[in-house]
C-alpha cells in the first residue's frame, strides 16, 4: 500500500458516502479506498513502483509503530469481510 490512488470524482464521492469503515483507525486512508473500491466494484489497477533513496528530508513513517498499526487494521479488515467459497 503505497503510492497514489486515483479515482474519478463521482466514484470518490460515492465511496465517501457508502464506505467509511476504517476512516477513524486508518491514518493513511488506504483501507477505505481499497476495500471501498472493491465493495463498489470499481476497477483497481496495480502499477509497480521503484523505490529510490530519498534525496531530501526525512520520512514521517515510523516503520515498527505504523507497521503494527497497519497489521492490526489488516486483521480487522479481513475479519470484517465475507468470503465466498
């Protein structure tokens, strides 16, 4: 979960109205966007990215703290979904 998410304005407005399950616990917003897009049957395309060394400033992401937070949200998100066998 990195990079930029791109949505049509209409889809984003629909997503904001219909799907805000994780908005209070996900500081990055990825879960609402990705799970919401799936629930609304929007097309999701994964584009590979290449990481490079940062040329200025420092990251705001705290690897362990945010990693554990995202892992907890992932577990909660997975448990909240109905799986089709």
